[in-house]
């Protein structure tokens, strides 16, 4: 090797690179335990624009915290119910018209895995012994903004909250 290095430095560099590559290729692959039966959650690839719209929705939702609850309410002056809040925020923050009840909204958008939640996605719960009877806007870090009738104001709750965790039904994305 010394004679290769002294006679042609480029040739020596190429030989060293090949040696390093062959060494790397010869290493044993890492193995995962064979007892693992979990499959990884599918990846959710969304455009930069989708991420931006979702972030805008989440930020707008945070601005609504403290707004009063009102059944059938569709604006911050009158108060919100859960679907009215979502409809208002999506329209104002992203120009997307989502209308109807929480169950109506659950039929729109694209179903996503809970592991792939991003800010601006909607999370649906069965809170009235009816499928998709409550909806909130996911804001990240396992939290969502919603307008529950219980405490009378828009606020943040956690997905792992003992009340909401067992009632979670589905998540939907509305931006691609």
C-alpha cells in the first residue's frame, strides 16, 4: 500500500474509499427481536402547505380559548358548540368550509392513524353514547382544543385524559 500512496495519491484515495465501503458492507445487520409483533404506524406524508394550514388552524383554535359554550353556537360573540367552533376556525384560518354536526364532519376529510396526528387535524369522540358526538382540534403534544358543554368554555384537554381516552373514535386530516 505504501508504494501505491507514494506513486499516485488519487489512486490511494480511491483504494482507501473502496476499503472503507467494503468494510461497512461486511458488518452484520442489526436484528430486531423476533418476539416483536407490532407493526410500525404508517407514515403520513403531507405537503408543506398542509402543515402550514394545520398550524394556522391550531393557532386560531388557541385564540378561541375562554370563549363561552352555547349549543348550536357558531361564532365567538354568541358562543360555540364543538362543531360550530371547528367550522368557524377552519373557515377563518384556512378558508375551508366544514359544516354540520361532528358526525357530519367525521365523514369528510381523510382518516388518519392516531399516531400520525398533526396540529390542525380533527379528533372525534363518543361522548353522548352516539358515534362522533364530539369533535376537537388537535394542537400537538397529545392535546386538543374543544368546546365542551361541561365547563362552559372553549379549553384544552389531553388525549390521554381519563374521560376522553376511552371515548376516542377517530382522527381526520383535511389538508393534503
